C-alpha cells in the first residue's frame, strides 16, 4: 500500500498521480503500485512539487511495517534504534547562540582567591 499526501502543489501534479493512484481526498492519494512505479512517482512528485510539500508512506518489511519520506516538510523522519520517528522543529528553540563570557568562572575565581 502506498499513500502520497500533497500540500500546496500544482494541480497538474495531482492529475499526473491519478494515473496510478486513487485520490480519496484533496491531495491524498492511495494505491498499490510496484516499487519501481512508486519510486518513479516519488521522483516526479519531488521534481514538480514547486513550493508545495509532499509525504510518501508505503508498506515495507520492518518492525513498523511501513516507512515514509518527506519533501520540503518541516517535520523530518529520524531513525531511532530501528524505528522511524518524526522530528518536529521546536518553535520555542532559540536560534541565536549566546557567546560564553571570557575569563574565569565564579568557582575558579573563588579557588584562586582562597589560594592567594
């Protein structure tokens, strides 16, 4: 089973996918093509997605029973001990890195003061 989800992609790409897959909802395609056809479809999706995003999920012989690929998506698949998980960006994460202060730490300053 193969599922392709398109977001904000050109209508021509959706029409192209309906040749091999069934569109069950706007931008959601399912079907059971061979691995060769699935890979060819995914190459076409990546090439013609434009500013859109795409996600491909298909069955495979692993612990989860499926795997997935993303294109121009903020969430990325990450392998964690044999399981594929999704890493979502943290919107609260600081993007600027603070530069550490130069000089001695307070603990080092106390130690130096005790020695003198």
